[in-house]
C-alpha cells in the first residue's frame, strides 16, 4: 500500500524531504512509520487525513500523513 508523508518546520531540513510517498505492507501503524523514518524519540505531532492520530493508529492505502514538530512559546 502507498501512503504520503509531509513534514513541516525544521523536520524538512533534519530528515531531508518535504513530501514523500512510501510503499509499505499492511498492517502498518503510525508508530511503524515513525520508526521507518528514523524519528523515534523526536517530539512531534501527527495527523492522518487532517485528524490527529495516536501511534497505535493503523494506516491505510492512500492516507496522507502530516508530521510537524511541537511548537511552544508565547
């Protein structure tokens, strides 16, 4: 199955892409995606098709995933 991943903020420079399409085997979770991208232990926010998701969320063919750093400040 194919999923599209889009990064934001400093993740673009850190991980070397803005948008990338991946071929993965089902079942595939958000946690597996983070591991595959080498982002384990990196604080982030993740959304699937415009809605926030948890690491245990299963991904499906055609899903669009957004991963952004956690912003803070005031």
